[in-house]
C-alpha cells in the first residue's frame, strides 16, 4: 500500500507544477506556497519509501509484489517530478534524461538477469542515489530562499551529487552483471 501511495501522489504533483508553470510570475506568494506544498507532497512520498522498507524488514513482510512495486514507484515518482521541474525551468532536461536513462538501463539489465535466473541485488550505492535524488528534488521544488538557504542552489548541488552517484552506480551494476555472466559461463 505504501508503494502504491507514491504512485497516487504523482497526479497531485503534476497538477501543482502545472499551476506553477502558468501562474502569474508576479504573484510570488502564490508561487512560494504552491512550491512548498508540492515539496511537502513529494517529501511524503520519500517518507513512504523509508517506512515501506522499514516495516517490510521489521515484520519480515517482503513479498514479490512489494519487491517489484517499491523500486518502480520510486522511479515513477522521481522521474515524473523531475520532468515537471524541467517544464518550469528549475532543472536541465539533459540531467533528467541521463538519470531516467540510467534507471531504464539498470531495470532492463535486472530483468534480463532475472530471466536468466541471475539476481543482481540492490546496492547501498543505489540507496544513496535515491536519497540524493529525493533531497535534490525537494530543494528544487521549494526553489525559493528561506532562512538564508537558497533552495534552488541547494537542490542543484544535490542533483550534481545524485547525478554522479546515479551514473557511478549504473556503471557498477553493469560491471557486476558482467562478472556474474563470466562466472556463469
């Protein structure tokens, strides 16, 4: 249920980002509030990811459906929100393309491996990647300066870190797959 809740948040984020896109730029108070609310909704999605894993481990309630839905819902929530950030000029499209491309490539790789009976486990680096992506997206959604913190700049700092970890972990997945294939042949 927690994994599915992340998917159900996506239309709300898209709707709010559309309001930001077409709102009068002079109405800064409205833009700030909608940005903050959108970041809160996205942040709730990030929390459900944390609690989903926590409860699954605590109660040993992992299921095959959960193993499938959890990473897919993470990817859908993050990808949809990043695409909407591009539409309001808060994030570069090429960064989003690289991140989504890596996600598709690794998901495809894992599917190919699974069809061959091979398991490529999730890595700690992959969890870091997701956490940096979530932190970056929250900063980019908030966008404005509060308490002396420029959230757009902070979000961009985290997106650069996320991009590095995303690419690095993707390379590592392919290297590990190659090693597994060599030992299987």
